[in-house]
């Protein structure tokens, strides 16, 4: 008994063998029966690697550079505050034998408040960075959809599929490079909002 994957491979080869590309515009001809006669339906199909477009776009690379710069600045500030807190903690430990229990507890409470405030700033900074990155990336996604819409209008595509949703595809159907070129021309960079504001 032949395996399911073997049968699937044979079926897939048969489907691809049945497809014809009559000219370089990548139109696929199929037939659909109507009442008494046969009508020809032309379908122009394209495939796009959305992940590849996003990863390799100039705008996304620019966003990553800006986010890295913001992250480095925030991290430098936080590291300085952490260093100050370590010194304060060492000083507090040193004063334990000098201060009365009440005075020591009051200083300990102040220290814990500073530590808690720093932890909150770290969390807020992470959330702010995530938010501004998501906002900037959404602009790129919108531009990608715009580029896809343009190629549909200009070149008459009937169907555009995501590469990740296809089991197999022919290189001739791949529009990724064209979409990336259009995207980089229309949106070479995106200004990322300052997460500290």
C-alpha cells in the first residue's frame, strides 16, 4: 500500500503538469462549464513571501535601527540607576549597626520604594518600546498592502497568495521582489516615535 505522502506527491505533480503558462504574464487558463457550452476563464495568480518582504524592506531595517538606539539609551539610564541603587543598598547595610531599628526601617522603606519605581520604569520602557515598534511596523504593513493593491490593478492579477499558505509554487509566480522594490521606493524609512514621550 502506497503511503499518503507518495499519493499526494503524484497528485501534486499531476496538478502542476496540468497547469500551463501560455505567456509570460503568468495567466493560467481553466475551463468552466455553463449550461450548454464551455466558457474560458483566465486566472492570473501571483505568490508573495510577506515575511521576506517585511524582513528585507528598507523601512523595517530602519525601524530596527531606531528601536535599538532607543533601547540602548534606556538601558544606559537604567544601568546608571541600578548602580546608584546598589550603592544605596551597600550604604544601608553599613548603617544597620549605626541606626536605631526605627531609623533603619524608615531608610529601608525609602530604598524599597526607589527599587520598586525603577522596576516599574523598566516595565514601562519595555511596553513603550513595543508600542512604538508596533505602530511603525503597522505603517509598513499598510504600505505592503498598498503595493499589492497596485500590482493587482496594474497587472490584472486575479489571485495573490501568501507563500506561507502554499504547499508548492513555481518561481515564475513569485512577486516578492517586485513588491519589495515598490515598497522600498514608496516607503524607504519610517520615523519611530520616541518611547520616552
